[in-house]
C-alpha cells in the first residue's frame, strides 16, 4: 500500500511537471525525483517481501493495509514538505526576497 | 532495519562528485537553432544531480518508514538493531541484500534515463547540423 501510494504520487507529480515543461518555476521536477526514488526503493522492498511471503504478500490483513496506507500518505506529505522547503530556500520566483526586503514608500 | 544507509552513502558520493564536476565543467557547446532558441548539451553534473535527487529523496522517505516502525530512534545508537549482536548481523545482511539492491535499481533506472536523454540529444544535434 505504501508502494502504491508513492507510485501514484510520483505519477501525478510527473504529469504536473510535464504539463508545465520545459518551464519548471515551481521546481516540480524535484518532487518527481523524490517520489520516483522512493517508489523504486519500495519496489525492491516489495520484491524481497514477496520472495519471503509468496502469495500471502497480496492478501494483507485489513489492519496492516490501513497502517500501510496511513504510512504512505504520511510519506507523501513528508515528500511535499521536503519539496516546499527546497522551493522556499531556492525561491525561483524571488517572492521571499521581495516580501522580506520590500522598500517602504 | 537500516537498508536506507546504502543509498544514503551513494547519495553522499554522487553529490560530492556532482558538485566537483559542476565547479570544473567548462561551458558546453551551444548551437543556435533559431534566433531566440538554443540547443544546449545537458552537462553531466546536471544528469548526476537527477541521481542524487532520487537517492536523497528515496532515502529520506525510507528513513521515515524506519522511524515509523521503530527501527530508527532519536537516541544513541539510533538503530534499535545495534542493541544486540544477533540483530546487528541481521541488519548488515539486510544492508548487503536489500540496501545494495535498492541503490543498484535506482542507479540502473538513472542509467536508462541518461541513455535515452543522450540519444535524444544526439538526434537533435544531428538534425540541426543537417539543416545547417
């Protein structure tokens, strides 16, 4: 469920990036790399788990599924927080600089 | 247990190499297609940055998962598996299998992306040269 949630986040962020490409003023590209990197790592994790559990891997207990979904959503939120921090630090539109160092008339 | 430490180590290396390359990189050849448009070869440091972003991002989210499951704690020695020798053996085994596989798969995917991008770059430059 965590893998699935992250893959959906990666796909949606890639679609948003593609829609605005080649412009990337909001640095959506970074969000794509974060989610795809995490998706690949969880894919490997899932393969290892599948080797261990075999068919039982596809029939998780409802409690485990809910917990994994909760974790997946938290992971997506953390990815967005990381992206937001990078966006505000790099400030590609110069908004922070303008609002902090605005000259008074 | 601590599989994310392997991609983190690779991310540190790629970030250092990328920063060094960027500092040393000479400006790439620029070919003007139209007056206002230009095709520029993507510097390798930028391509390496894609790998670093995937490794750092993936590792950060994976580290969060380990905190979620109580495998990483905010006090020394930070990894619960470091508490007993038997758990440490299991941790190193996981790093050697899952950790290396994670770093390897991310690197392989990145190599694929770089190969496709380089192929497209060559095509665009070749078509520009033939038009010229």
